C-alpha cells in the first residue's frame, strides 16, 4: 500500500543482512541496521559491517559505551548508582568487566587525559568515526550524561590515538 518507504533491522548477522537487503529492494529498501558496536564489541567488523557497506546499509552503533564500562566508572568496582548495580542490567554490564576490557578502558582513559576530555567522549568519537557508521545510539539517563555525549560530537580523535585504540581493542 506504499506505507513503508524504508526498512531498518536490528540484530542481524552479516548473511542475514545481505539476504534482507536483496529481498527488501522492492517495495521498500533496507537502509539501516542497528548493532552492538564499541571498543569492547568489535565482532561485527568481521561480516556484518562489510555486508552493510556492500549493500549501502547504514550502521547504527548501539551500546557504544559498553554499558558505561568505557566511561571508566567501573575501574574501581561497581558504583551503587550504576546500571551494573541494578538487578535488571547487571549481566549486561558485567559481561564487559573482563581482563581484556581493563586494558581497553585504561587506554581510553589515557587517551582522554592526553586530549583533555572524558573517556566517554573518546569512546564515542572512536565508534562514531568508524567506517560505515551512520550514527551512535546512546542511553543517557540524566542531563550530565547527555552533556558528556554532546561534548563527544566536538572531539576529533587524532589518527595516532584512533590507531592505538584499534590495536588495544582488536
């Protein structure tokens, strides 16, 4: 009936996205996919992002701060007022609290110190600048978090720092 002009999907694997992109050309093209993507969740670079690029599908990077882990707030434990302390979200956050994540979070914090900004801004700028990422999806819970997100939009990560973050998070 012409009511759907464009289609977006969430949670697809690379082959599923490619199949859907071909099937959705008519009547409404597939134009976007939402995937979990951050310095701590880079698995989508293997198949999904190349499939999206091949089919002209924009990527919305969800959970770009890895549940807040990339902000550095979990470096000394789980704060009582955080999502990690909330029974509903605790597993979502704790899956990022690994030994390899510590190295990445430390690198993000070091980059932030050197740039005079926050780890939140560095982590968001990194994912925002990745090839084929159309936008990031953030879940700011209050005005302070939203302000931090907006600061990230002004940050230009130097190529050397972006490359170092690539290396430590690969």
